[in-house]
């Protein structure tokens, strides 16, 4: 991980002390590297304890790219398989890491629901009822989240879906969204409860999330334009005359309490029943003004990718269409089992045994690289991870591992 000269902004160099320079340089380093320096240079170890330094380091990491991601079985299988893996993008192994004992603890005791800007949202799998907690695996700290009454009663998490969104401009605030189906007569109406990290309380939205006739992929949420977005499944359970025959994206504006359909491009809808899998992700860097939504369609190991060019008119622009075997993989007849978009520009996908990355712009466009092997089944769940010192709350505890 390189540090550019323009990243370090100071006033008059003659007036800056060596400690100020070190403070600035350290704030551009991943958390793992900062901890290594703590062991070798005690005079700088105090940096990581300062709230201002943690905020500065977190904000600086937003400018950089995520270097690694968690991989686990789907949430149902994870209860029994109990395996969480950490993988790194090519050439990034030395810059980010999570201690092995933390990975073991998470694998044996929790399901990781979401990852956002350095924090993980998890729930326990050995307790009854289950407990929610948010943690920073690098600092080995966690903070227990009070469980709503409905979640305590429904401890198997049937029809309950959780999301995490950590603020880009504040190091001590985050939102947890809980969508719960409570109406047997209306299976596609969800009560939305929101937990504010600063306030420490759950609030119930006045208007439910109405997601139409199809089931939503809540595990693929995208926070964009002041709303949460989910894509529907592609299953063939409607007739052509139904308004919900074709898959779609549903946006939920939790400020206004409105639910809005966003249409998919025609090419994405074509042949969507035939071994088709679609997902949505963030497109563009966090700091980019052109940040948008990316749509990925995988059909018979062919990737087609679009981004939402104009939000209001639902205008999509195609980025890429390529057969997986044309990317130069060593595997023959590779079958895609899962995928995600990292850093708003990198396609990361899995086959039954391997994981690969493929650039979607610039010099790495359509250049596939092998990341490694995995053991997370035929439907793995990807979670991009940022290596930061971001605190997960006040009065945090140390993870029991």
C-alpha cells in the first residue's frame, strides 16, 4: 500500500514536528500495520488510542480501496458448517489481516450478517435467544446491540433481515436496519426498525417496506440516493400477465417511508428464468460524485454487468458481457457459484473451488487473477472489509477468544 505525497497535507514544513509528520503518515496506514508499529515503537503507540486519530485513519481509508473480504456459507448453512474465511485481493496480503483467533471465534459463535466501513454486524448462533453485536475484528472489540422484542421471540430469524450502514462522515455513527415480515396475509410487507448507533435505541418506521409480489434478496442491499435498494429473485412463479412477472429492484426511502420500483434493463430481463442469478452492488468509489448502482447477471457462467447511469429515468449502461472461460482461468468449464463487486470497480467471483478477481475498468479491465481456494459451499456469501480502527460503540468489550 503506497502513500502519495499529496495525501499528506501540512502547512509550513518548517513548523511541523516529527511527531506531527508521524501522526499524519500513520493515519494513512491500515490498522494491521499500525498495530505492528505499536510493538516496535512505543512513542507512537498512543496514536491509536486517540479518538481524533481513529477518525482520521477511518476517513483516510475511505479514499483507499478495500483490500480483503470475508466469505462464509449462506446464513442457513452457516449454522451447521460454521466456517468464515478471510481472503485478500491480489498483491494485498501484507496490508490487511484479521487475527486467526478472531476468525475462529466468529466461525464457531456467530453469523456475520453485514460488513460496512470496518465494522461487522453479527448475531450469535449458540445462544437462545440469539444476541446481536457489532464488532471491529482488528481491534478485537465488540458492542452488544439490544434486541427488539419481536426479534427475541423469533429467535430463529424467520422472515427477519438485517443490514448495516456505517456513516462515511462520522466515525461513531451507524445504522442497523431490521426488516421483519409480521403479516401472514401480506407476505411482501415488511416492518422496518432502525437502530441508531449514537442514540442507542430502535425506532419503528411508520410506513412498511412494500416490496411487490416477489421475494427480495435482502443480503444484497445497496444504500444509495438516500434509500436502501434490494433486487428481487428470478424464480418462475408468476404468469406473464402478472405485474411482478419480471424481476426488479425495489427502493425504500426510510426518511419518506416510500417504496419505489426501479426497472431493470431489457437485456437483463431476457431469459431471466434460465439458470439466472442477479445481484446489485455499489458502483464507483465512496468519494466519487458518480457513485451509482451496479447490476450483475450470471447466466450459464456468462457475466453481464451494467451500472445505473441515470437514476430518475432508470437508464442503464452496459459495462461488460463475457463468458467466464474466456477470462483465461486455469479451470475448465468453471461454474460460477457466487459473486460481488468490490471497491465499486472489481468483480470478485467464486467457482466450486476457487475465487477470482476481474477488473472492470482501467488497466485491469477483463484481467482475471486467481485469489485462492475456498471451502464455503455452493452459495457463498461475500462481504467486503475495510481495515480500520473505527470504534464500534462506547463501553465496548474485548472479544472472548
